[in-house]
C-alpha cells in the first residue's frame, strides 16, 4: 500500500513539474490552463492504469527483470497499435486494447473536449489491475529464508 501511494504521489509530482516547465517554457503562448489541467488529468489516469499493470506484473513474477520486460513490451505494443490505427484500417478494430487509445491530448486542446470517458476507463483499468495484483500478491507463498 505504501508503494502504491508513493507511485501515485510520484506521478502527481512529475505531472506538476511537467506542467510548470511547460508554463515557464511556453511563456504566454500556451493553451488555456483549464485545457492543460484536463490533459494532465488524462495523463494521470494513464499513469494510474500503467501503475496498476506494473503492480500486477510484479505480483505475478518472482524476477524483477521479467516483470519489467513484460511492462515494457505491453507499453511498446500499445504505442505501436496507436501508431498503426491511422494507417492500417484493420488496426481500428483492436484499437481499444491499447492504453494510449484513451490518452488524446490533441483533442482536448484543439476541440476543448473533456475526456471523461477516457479518464474513467483508465481509472477502472488501473484499479482493477491493482486489485488483481493485490489478490495475487496476497495468495503468493513467500519464503523468507
């Protein structure tokens, strides 16, 4: 539980630093703050979904390298899928499987769309995966010798 809280706090602080850096770097030529905050909320929900997946992978694996490799592969496949969707029509049928499908900052900034459904989907995925990871970890037989 402590690690989960630390992960959520770290994600929040990273987003806060990125937002501050953008506001300082862009000067007065940035999008309205309300739209930037919506993008940050969407990105925070993506961080929660990825953290839940990482927690589940960690609970399922006894080796850190295997869990890290699985997480990296899943993120890479999600990125590859989101890259293929505009160019390859069959990829649109499975686009919902990629987490990056639910993070679309350009639509938020360009069209002022509030990504409520995307945020809720990412939060649901993150919470579900975190609960599954907690259950798997609880059922593991950990030896201490």
